[in-house]
C-alpha cells in the first residue's frame, strides 16, 4: 500500500469516527451544551439586545444555549473538515471540505427531524451554514499546518 493510500485510510477512518460521535451528540435530544448557563448569566443582557434585532422566526432561538451550541457546532465541523482535508485534492481543498461538511451537517438536520427536533427551516439552513463555515475553517487549518510542516522540513 502506498504512503498516500495509508494516509487516506487513516484520515478517512478518523473523520468517520469523529463524525459518528458528533452525529450521535447532535441527534441526542438530551444533549446539553456545557457552559451554556454560565454564558447566559454572564452575557444574558447582550442576548436580549441581539434577540430584539433578529428576524422574527429566530427571536425565540437566540439565547445562551443557541450561542454555545452554534459555537460548539462550528468547532466540531472544523475538526471534521480538518480530518477530511488530507483526503481531498489540494487544488480545491477548502471547497471540498465545505461541501463534505455541509453534506454532513445536512444529514444531521435530517436525523434531528426524524427524532422530532422542532426547528424552523431557517434554523436548519443556519445550522448547515455553520457546517459549511466549519468545513472551510478545517480545510484552511489543514493548509496552514501543511505549510508549516513543509517549512520546518526545509530547515
């Protein structure tokens, strides 16, 4: 097996395992974002101000839990994107990571609908957007790590 095939196998396995864990958390109706209440008590007034300017359909969603969930989701999607990055072609790595993680995020939204999570369509699209952003961050992070590794190897 070639070195490239080994790297692909390792990173594909890691990406699948991490994505499976994140998927399980996402479709678990009892999963609660750690730290959400601390954020609420510390920054609750800012969420109230933000809520006043949000589109009507999102007003009930904007709170500390919403903020923490979305932050966690972007970080989780960035991790998945980072693990997918070495598998895809370098020419359009970030675009492929965005597409792959966006599709993964769509699968999460479908899974949540199947278990009865009630979110608006706008909220679903926002979540998929978080996946796309996370995929871009992960792909870009891989490019930075790869560039740093090449520079270190030249020294």
